[in-house]
C-alpha cells in the first residue's frame, strides 16, 4: 500500500510463498473512512501494484485488483461511520469490524484464490491456504490497528452541536 508506514513480515510456516502480513491494512480502514471509496481503492491498488513490481518484478494482478476492491469496500463504510462528526461509538466499531471481516473473507478467501486458479493456473490448495491466512492476518490488522486509528481520528474532530455561539 502507498503509506509511509509499511511493514511486511514474510510467512515461513505452512510453506506459503509470496504471502505477507501487511499491517498497512489497518491504515486502509482510516483512509477509507476519511476519503471514501475512490481514494481508498486507488491508493491500495496503486500501492499494491508498485510493491509487487518492486518486490517480485511484476504485479500479481488477481491480488492487486482484490486489494483495490477491498479499499473501495472500506471507503463505502465512510457514510455509515461518519467519523468526521467526532462520535464513533461501540456499535459503529462492532459493525465496522464485522463488515471488514466479511469484506476480507470475500476478497481473500473467495475472489483472489479463485482468480489465481483461473488466470494463473495455480494449485487450489496453495492459493486457498494463502487466502485464508491473508484473511485472518488482514482482519486482525484492521481490527486492532484500524480500530485504534479510527477512534483516535474521531477524537480529533469537533462533535456536531458541541459548540455554542456566544452572545
């Protein structure tokens, strides 16, 4: 992703090649909540494509596209979260985390591995295992880092109706 804070940890267990835990997904939740689906989708699409190009020599397009779609989905949560109002209660955070777990599941367990099988003719057991591990890791990253960032950002906003006009 195209953020200044980017940490990748190569997974060595289960012999999962080219699978990384990306804590930047937590930042994507904040980006989507502030700027919406277009900005979040483009940022993660471009960032993932560039990262793959630099790291592996060429983008792995099935996962780049899915990452972009996840960014769009996170951005669609903007209107429901309304963090610009300065209020982000437990109910909204619970809703968002259920939502992001479902979005990550659809993207990483269903779409990306299926695309790998259809387009790249990858072995199903390998790519579905990669997808499940990525789903779990990204969901945890968003649940912890994303939730913290959303709460902290919401606290910086002035709550609607909290200011009164002096007479």
